C-alpha cells in the first residue's frame, strides 16, 4: 500500500523521516510518496484533503479534526522552541521593550497596532501565538517563513514572526528580538508549546493508522540511535547549509515528545486547544484529538 506523505524540508522533519522514507527500517509493507513543502503549504493541502499523512501546525489541525487525527509520534513540542517576533527598527523594538503607548513611535507615523507583521501563514502555530500575545495586531501579511527576514531588511514589513532555523541567524543580519512567543506560552501555561504534529486521515483503516504510527516512532528512534546517518539528506534540503545550524535545529526541535507525546505532550495539546477555543481563535470540536 502506498500513502502520500507531506513534511517540511526543515532539519527536524527530515531527521525524523529519513529512515522511514529511505527504507532503513521496517515499514511493514507500506510505501510513501513524499512531498516536501513549508508547513503553511502543507496546512493548505490538508484543507483540500490532498495528503494521507502530513505535518500540520496544531493551529491548522484545530480546523481539520473532522478529517485528520494526531499520531503519537513525530510531533514538535518543547520548551524554548517557540517562534520569535523580531524587527529591524530600533524605535519599534524600544516601543515594545518599554511597553510604551502609541506615541512612543511617532517617528514612524504609525500606532503599534497598525504595524505590518510578516507571518509564516494564517494557520501556523506562530500566528496563533502572535494573536494570543497581541490580540490587536491585525495588520498581517502571509509569506514563506524563509522570506520574512529579507522583507524586514528591505523594510517591506515592520515586524516578522520567524520559525525554524531562522531563530539561529537573525541577529547576524542586524535584526532585533521583541519577544519569544514560546516563552510567552510557557509563562502562561507552564507547559511545552505544541508547534506541529503528524496527522493521518481519519477515514483510513485503524490498522493502517496504527502501523504508520509505529513506523514513525521506529524512524525517530533510528535517527536518535544513528544521528549522522541522514546528514547528507538533511543538509541537501535545508535552507541553512551550515551543519552547526542544522544540528542546533535538530537538537532544539526533536526530543522525547517526537518519539511519543506521552501524558505531558497530550496535556500540552489539550491546553493549546482550550486556550485557543476560549479566545475564539479556533472552533470547538467533538472529535478525539489523538489516535
């Protein structure tokens, strides 16, 4: 049986799926047709019901529970892994740092809530966190996650929410951190932030869903046991070719929650849904969230 599988070309995903798609482990007779896309593109494909198995932002998953269910393995959760809100302009950074009024950035001729913010997609967890931390921030522009830093440097946007390996290199480009949205979440909930998970179509037979979950867990364990095995593959798809940055990315985003959510991970996902539903960012659902 062949199943379509979508995940991002970022090091955490390619680290997780390398053994699975390159037959380094037992795939129990399943084959996979792989699509590499950024997470918001994968979110949109899931809205069209195009993929059997896919990486999704937890924000997007909240809108797709009727069609997909979360697997226990392959997720990105953790502490200190959240997206960052950054800027180039020191006046903007100062305004947020001092929690000043609208008058604090008169030289920009814009109130804070009118600043244009680049986001890596409407249904990303990054945008959910931004909406939670700054509910008045409505002036947003969707773009590919790897385009946001350049847009800031070129003054096409005022603020940007960065994810993935960009958090390791933004300072080298003269950009300034305003807030770590992951830290904001951790202070609010005292739990890890759920960024993205691996979802599978609900309509697939239960035995296939369980088989896929086992295979992904096996693939993650193989990667932990053989961390250099897929490095050439991982670097070939990464936006940032430095092996040092690639390794930092993997160390940050792949952890025991990737192997299995466990009780703490499942609680974090439930907390995410509770907070997002409470403020009206995502719809209510009666579906069981977990496989």
